[in-house]
C-alpha cells in the first residue's frame, strides 16, 4: 500500500519549504530505536549516517530520552542572565575531558565556528596587536553562515553570497609549506579540520598536524581545530586531536554533543578566553538547560559504556571488510577515515545512485560529490549490525537484487 503520509509530506515540502535540500530521499521518519529508523511506510532502515554524525547514542536511547524528558518537566529554557546548572556541569565535564579551561555554548557547528573565529580575533585585539587574518585549508567546510562560508575553502559555497567576509586565506591541505608561505604578521590563527568530512572524508597526516602545532607555537599564531564532525567520540577518542598528540588553543564542537538536541560549543584555554569580555559574545538559546542536560547524558554514557573502544575496534573492522569488498568488486578505489567516520570512494559508479540502491535495501548513507559514500553511524553500532551493511554494499556493487 502506498504511504499516504509520505506523499502528503512531499507535496507540502515542495509547496511550503525553501528548496535548500532539493528532492530528498523519500522517507518520513516515524520513530527510531537503536541504530534503526522506521519510516511511515512501515519499513526499517539501518541509520549508517546517524543524522550526519549527530545521533551519537542512536535513536530513543533510554538515558538520553530520560534526561531530556526530566529536564523538560523542570525548565526547558532560561535566559543567560541567570546561572544554569546543566550548562555549568556540562562545561565542567568538557574541561575535565580536554585541554581547555573555558567553554561557551552555542546552538550549532556553524555558530561554534563563528565563536571560534570571533574569539581568535578578539584575543589579538585585546592584546593590543590586532591580527585578523585566518588561514584555512582548501576543500574545508566550516559552516553556512556568512563568516563560516568565508572560512570554508570551497568556492562553490562562497561565490553566490559575495562579497565574502575578508580576512581568510586558503592553502592546500596536508601541506605545511603552504601554511608557512601564507602566514605573515597579520595572521592570528590557523583553522583546520582533522578529517575533512564534507569534501570526501580526508584525514590530516600526523606529521602535518604536528608541524602545524609547532609552527603556530613558534610564531604566536592560534591553532583552531574544528571538531564539529570529529568530536564526541566519533573517531575513537573523545576528541580527534588526542590522536595527533597536540593541544589546540581553541576547538569547536557540535553535531554529536547532545545526541540530536541542537548544541554547539567553543572550548579554549584561559589565556585565549580573554578574547571575550562581558558583553562581547552571547546567545539567547545557546547552552539552554534542555540542550545541556542532553549533552551531559551523552558525555556520561560515552564515558561509562566503553563506546570509544567499540568505535575504535568496530571502525577498524568495517574498514578491513570494506577493503575486501574493494578487492572483490573492483568498484572501490579507496576507503579512508577514522573510527565511525568513513569515506568509501567509488571507481566509477555514481555515489548518489549507490546511496539510493542502499536505501532500497534498508540502509541510510550519504553521498559526497560524484563518487564518495560517507558513513557516520551511531557509536553503539555493533560488528554484527555493520556486517549487514557491508554485505548490502557488496551486493549493490555487484548488481545483486
């Protein structure tokens, strides 16, 4: 029987919603449980994209839903004129887990990156030596606001919305010499992703990140690490920077921090945090009690449930199995990433077509560009569940029904 709800929502979406997402995958999510989403069509789908690295604990996780419900019964929102217990406790937890001394909460990854950019510029201004220039990498992605598209090293995101915010320079990724050549006395910060997720899941080289940190320290340049997609356990450590043996000056978090409730965060050292004085920055909704209660539930569960071990072991297992699929099908040219952020580059097949064929088999993934499939499943995914995805992908690539 045709899904009447799906037809109605597609009709309304086309009529009332701005066409920012184009023609979407024909699914209306009715409910979820664990790593599965259930559509209004009654079908079950394994969520291998996890809301694009958001649904850290999967769907309807008992501890997360209880935390949200309990907080909603007390107070959903209060303004930042007053002290906020969940906000303070989540800030304390993130400081204890990281290099940072101070935290500010926003509502999204773009807002977190806006805050990081603003903090870096504010820091140098207050030092009496304004250094507004920020170096970022080509093919980077830092958000869709006017400042973060300016920071993004992909022209397609910037050109339609010019003139862009000045003060950004883009250099080749994984190339320390490019950074050294671009840096000058106006350079206040270097902003990098440790895995470029939106350009096809490209990890930074260990030696490159080490060299960037040393260069920043030597030349009094702040190092901003964008962990919007890689943070909160996604790569097998709570923060991806831990795997590179460095300490940044500023990081941004969002996506998985509250398991689906919108929240973003800027983390910094005490010294760098002096870039914001009272009144310099703020947010009406940022760090509200509901979002922070959800964030606390997520962080506490990651700490207590050995999820990081699962991400490391199962993520490596998935990549190993995908390499075997590549050899068997001859249709995968590369498998890359860390933990539960993996890019599968296809030799010639259209990633969009493969995504839809997987959808028909009950698996949700994303496609990037012409030939990359990205997966970013919930951290609770098991090897048994993952094996079903690997088998389905192999069948699709081999043309099996």
